[in-house]
């Protein structure tokens, strides 16, 4: 579903250059929960931003279901963006809006009829287990609950893939487990491809069937999680 080839991204700041990605290639299938693991500064967020069409690589190609998304027209780009849901680090919720309004927001932006919005928001609140929090504000929620709202909002327009940037790094172990099982449910029940950026091996081991290890702007290993993290002897 995602075919990434030879991505290179160079940041120019003043007279210094940082090569945040250097020839990164990754293959992700529809059914995957794909982990991208690496240390801080390795290039993970840059890669995720390029995959989410929020940043543009200097070189390389990105295909989604066979479509070369780096060379589509602006009109097609709007459609491509709808196929990609993003869960940002730090949630990015709108603090002045209720939980229901936060989830409804992308639907309002895409001019969805009011009745359809209500129906979809009801479904999503149920999916993430926050039906009783529809009228609460983000400041009244725990970290795990905020993450559930962010996930529901990212799913609102029915994306094919959900990109998650460190979805559990701010959460305690128990909450981490519940968020990971929610992501697994979304992958299995709704056939949404999941990509998770993390620096925690435990996250990859617990739900990712495949993993790419990124170190110093380069993919150093990639494959089935079992093969990558349990070296045969
Ligand atoms: P990670 O998500 O793995 O921590 P990043 O993709 O955030 O890594 O960063 C990769 C490298 O690119 C780092 O050296 C970082 O300092 C640099 N970098 C990231 N964003 C920018 C930016 N906007 N401008 C300049 N350098 C950046
Ligand atoms: P508004 O004042 O604009 O109705 P709300 O926060 O009540 O603000 O609702 C925002 C959106 O979320 C609306 O589209 C509404 O249909 C939907 N919504 C509100 N509450 C619920 C709920 N409990 N279940 C499902 N959808 C809801």
C-alpha cells in the first residue's frame, strides 16, 4: 500500500545542512502494523511527515496503492490527504472545542452533512470508548483519553492508513497497553494500515508485525518483527 523508495530529505539552516533522511526505502502492506524504531534524531518524524504529505522529500518516490503521490495535481492531493490519518505527538487537540467537536472538525472541513457528522461522531466515540465524554473539553481528560480523541479525529474521514508519531511515549504502561490494543482493533476490524513511530522496542514487539530500524538517517534493518528482533542461532 505504501511504497517508499530512496527518500532523501535535507534541511538547510543558515549555512549548515542536515541530511535527515538518506536513501530511505520502506514497503508497507495493507494489513500491516508497521513499526519505525530508532533513537532521537534518527529521522523518524521527518519520514512520517513525508509519508503524511506534510513535508516534501528532496529526492525519492512515495506510492500509495500504486499512485505516485509526489507528482499529483493539487486537486488530487486533497484526495490523497484524505487517505492518510495522522496522530501527532502531543495530541494537537483544539482546547476550546468539546471532544465531539474535535472529532467532528475534519468532517466539517470536508463539508459533510450535519446528520452524517452526528452519526460518524457517535460511532467514533463508541469505538474509542469515550461516549460519555462527548461534551467534555480536552483539559478535563487524561493523557490516554486525549490520545483516544486524537485517534478518533484521525479516523473521522475514513483514511486507509493511520500514521502515529510516538503514540504512547507520554503514557503509563497500563494506558500504553490500552492504546496499543485500540490500534490493533482498528487495524483488524476496519482494515486500516497502521504505522507507528517509536523509540520503545516493547511497543514494536507487542503489536507490530513488521519493523524498520532507522539509525542516523538510514534504514539499517527491515522485515518481520520476529526476524529483526530475535536473531536465530
Ligand atoms: P526523530 O524523529 O527520529 O527524532 P527527526 O526526523 O525529528 O528525528 O530529525 C532528524 C534530524 O533532522 C535531526 O538531526 C534533527 O535535528 C534534524 N531536523 C529535524 N527537523 C528539522 C528542521 N525543521 N530543521 C532543521 N533540522 C531538522
Ligand atoms: P454544537 O454546539 O456545534 O452542536 P457539539 O459539541 O454539541 O457542538 O457538537 C459538535 C458535533 O459533534 C456536532 O456535529 C454534533 O452532531 C456532534 N455531537 C455532539 N455530541 C455528540 C454525541 N454525544 N454523540 C455524537 N455526536 C455528537
